[in-house]
């Protein structure tokens, strides 16, 4: 029991060490030419197409349910009028970024893990290396950059859709003009709500790209290697996103107290 | 005698406790085709991977053009690899690219050819392996033998000075095998390529071998011309090269 805990603890630290080295390698490489702009754009488009349907539905439903749930609670305190502001703040500050990131991790991190894992297992990565084309630069750096850049855009889109969802939900409860709704939101939301929330999504995107690439690039031989790379990427990147979120929220509250 | 191009000196390689190569020495001279025979699992692919720096030997040295592969810096390694073609046993085609993109990839990344030149080279390389009709297909749509031939076209497209073929004709019918073998011969003669060819295929070996070695239990057990190997009295070689003789200990085959 003790020794098996010790062993898995050791494996855990080896994993952390490996991932840190992988991340350092990214930072060493990503400023060096050649810049694979076409490849980055291709990945961004693919990631967008892959995740847009699911985040649209999720975003709408989050906004819808949040308004539905909050309405009776606020009514209990006679504060229904703050409903739009409350929903908007919850979505923009926390729910939008984190839920989008978790969905993104589920879809994308596993996809990258499987893709690079199967390239590793079928010797495509070796083939690239032997052709004097750096596979880390071509495959990994481009994917990490694409994830880091696309997630903030996706999050802003999800926020927008969620606010539509909440408006629809409110309309089912009471009459409210769109003007009033947007007016309330704009008044409630300030720079300190938007900036840190958007900023943290860059970190989340980076985590998803990094973990998926790390798992795939270092996949073990055989088909199980690919499966393992794919599932463990989702688990690890989701966990890291939540940890990172707590840390960043704490930091941003220190810098910009409400 | 022609210049020494590849000089593998006493190379050993183990995975954990499992010794695959145990002091292998091989020399290949300029313009020569060296065929490597050996039973499955003796480390032929491992030897080729050590030669291109994908695997690192535990012991020994590997020199190419007099330069140690083990000590090359990244720049030197890149320059060396740009001048080298490697046909993987698994073909290792890029799944996400069409056949054309697979072929054009090394040209676009490593050389400065014009768009027309790149397209023409890809078409010509594919013609050589008789697969012009497959140019817009994805690798997943190809048969095993077709993948092998695309892999071959991709590795020769840059006209490298050194070619390493890992079982170039496995999975091909006898007619295609002859054509591919002749292609390898022609490339050697036209481009003065220096090649190592891993194969089990006697048709292929007869067409391309200038010299051959047999790898067994991690060692080079014999080296010579193909005829010398075939006419040797060594019981292992008799077993290896004669289709009609099977070692008596193979009880399972007696039933036939
Ligand atoms: N990356 C690796 N990690 C661990 N063991 C390996 C690795 N690569 C090869 N081996 C082992 O080394 C041995 C030799 O493998 P290799 O692929 O070189 O055989 P081979 O001679 O090419 O056989 P075949 O004719 O079947 O292709 C095998 O037992 C294999 O299991
Ligand atoms: Mg092999």
C-alpha cells in the first residue's frame, strides 16, 4: 500500500517534470522561425468547427437555466431587477470561461492526444524527424498556439450566446425590452469583470494544447498508447484548468478588488 | 576502392535487459547497395534507426562521411538528414495529408523549389512507382503495397545521396517487386546513391544486391556477395536461403 502510493507519487512527479520540460521547450521554440502561420490557421479553423456546435448549445442553456434558477431566489429578496446584471456577471466572470474551457478540453485535448499519439505510434513523427523537419515545431508548437488563440474567441462567443439564453428565459417569466436588458448589463459590467476573465482563457487554451500535445507526443507504442494518451489528456487538462482558475481568480481579486 | 560512406563500428543496443544489437560493424562504400538479411526481430530496423539518429546506440560509433552521427549538433544532423532518404517498414505516410501533399512536404520544407517544380517532381516520383492515379487519395484509401510505394516515392523525391530502405518490397506481388527492385537499381546508378536495403525477398535481393550481410542474434554472422551467401555451407544460411529445406526441429510443419 505504502510502496504503491510511493510509486504513483513518483510517477506523478516524473509526469510533472516531463510536462514542465515540454513547456520550456515550447517557449524556446515558438519564437524561432520558420513560423508555420498556415498550419496555425488550419488548426484554428479545425478547432473552431469542431467545438462551435457544442459550445453554442451549452452556452445558450447555461444562460437560460441560470436566469431560471436565479429568478425565484432573487424574488425572495425582492431583487428581481438585478437579474440581468447578476446573470451577466456570473457568466462573464466565471461560468463562460470555465465551462467553455472544460468543454474545449473534452473535445480538443483528447483529439490532439489521439492525433499525435497515433502519429507517434505509426512512426509519422519519426518520419518527419528523419526528413529534417522538426516535429515539435511543426506539430506541437502550432497546436498549442492555435488552442491558446482560439479559446478566448470561443469564450467571448459563448458569453454572448449565454446572455441571449438568459434573455429568452427572462422573457418567459416577464416582459422586458431588449434595450432595458442590454442597458442593465452594460451598466453592471466593468473593465475589471471583463479583462481578467478574458485573460485567464488564454491560460486555459494553453493548458489544453500543452497537455494534449504532451500526452500524444510521448504516447507509448501500440494502440492502447493512443487511447491512454487521449483519455488522460482530458482528465489532466480539466483538472489543471480548475486549479489554474482558482489561482488566477485569487490573484485577480488581489489586483482588482471588487 | 570507392570512398567509405557509412561506417558502423561495433554498435550495441539494448532495450532494458534485452540486447538487440551486440557489436555490429558494417561498412558501405560510395554507390554501393548493401542488403541486410536476418530473421524477424533481430534488430534490422533498430540498426537503421541508429544510423539516422532516431535511436542512440549504447556502445560503438557510427560515422557517415567521416562524421560521427552520435556527436552531430542539430544543424549538422539536419544537413545530414536532408541528404538522406529513409523508407520506413511501416511506410509512415502522414495520415492527414493526401498522397501529393505527402510527397511535396519534404520539398516545401527543406528546399527552395518553385511551385511548378514541386508539383512536377511529385508527379514524376509517383509515376516511377506507378501510382499516378492515386495522387489525390488519402493514405487511408490505399492498400498496404500502395502505401509502401508512396513511402518509397516520398523518400526518393529529394534525390538523396544515401538511401535506407526497410523492406521495400514486402507486401508486393512478384511483378511489382521486380519493378520496384529495378527502380532501386536505377536510382543507384543514375544518382550514385549509396544504399542499405533490409529485405527478406530473394527476388529483390538478386536484382539489387552488390553485397550482403546476415544479422543473427545481434551480430553480423556472414558478409559477402549474394552468391557467396547462398552457396555457403553454414547450416543457418542453408536454412535461411533454401526454400525447400526446413530445420527438422520445426515439428509443426511436419503435418503437411
Ligand atoms: N523502441 C523500442 N523499444 C523497445 N524494444 C524495441 C524498440 N524497437 C525495437 N525493439 C525490439 O528490438 C527487437 C528488434 O526489432 P526490429 O524492429 O529491429 O526487428 P527487425 O529485425 O526489423 O524485424 P522485422 O523483420 O520483423 O521487421 C525486437 O525484439 C523489438 O521488440
Ligand atoms: Mg524491421
